[in-house]
C-alpha cells in the first residue's frame, strides 16, 4: 500500500500505511524494523499539515525507542508527541502519550513522575471515553504508587481500573488487563490492613 501511495503522490496516506506497518512490526516484537519504518513515516508526515498524524508517529517512535532501551531518544520523541498532541486538543492521543511517558519514567525508576503521568493519562482517557486506556493508566498508576509505598492510593487506583475493566467487551486486551489487575492486587495485599483487602 505504501508503494502505491508513493506512486500516486499521496504523502499523508503513505505515512499512514507505514505507520500501520510499524504497528505490525511492534506486535511481532521487531522493534528495530518498527523504528526504521516509523522514521520514514515521520519524514513523510512532516510534509503534511496534519499535526495529529505527526504526534501519533512521534509517540510510536517513542515507544519503539523505549523497546530498544534507547531512553534518551524515547524521551525526545515522547516529549515532542506530548506537546503536539496537547496542542491539537486530542484528549485520547494526549492520554496515550502520557501513559507511554509514565512507562519511560518507570523504566528510569522515577516513580513520582511516572505516577503523575499515569494519573493525568487516566483522567484524560476517562474524559475521552476510552475505558481500555483508562484501565491501563490506572493500573500503571497503582504500580507506581506501590513502588512509592503509597499503598492506600494504589488500592484506590486498582479499584478504578477494575471499574473501567468491567465495562469492556470481551477481548484479549480485557483478559490481559484483568490478569494484570489480579497480580497487582495480589502484590498489594500484604501492605493493606485486613479491612481494606480485596476478597
């Protein structure tokens, strides 16, 4: 598809086709191929007047560099994506980028910054009516809060994530999210008073 769009001069469509190809590479665990493809997509997207597309590609690049453990490059692209997503007013995209930034902070063991990013991501995802993203962000926030020893807050975050998960249709993502929630509750249980422990 990308080659067909190239022949017809449809730059935006070719960038989108490359983005989808990169997602496929990421799903297969081929992070290097994904990043190389996304760099091509970004070069094309910069020729268009679609900041949302550029922000989406920048965010994907941030995730790709994170997968490669190139943390400085990841931070650079995620920061650019965040600024651009915020400027477009797209709450869902901004929430997704913030969640990715939280992952980067967590990898760097900057759990306070991670918690802040996850919390804002969860709030924006709920405002954008994206319960799956809200579930992931709340779960991640709970894990960061646990790392910080803020166990009551972690429990509240997990409860919020559970509420978001209950409204999702059956899917692989929901099943994985519920499994992650169960493990997080299990890890948190020893740090909670008996009357606050989940059944």
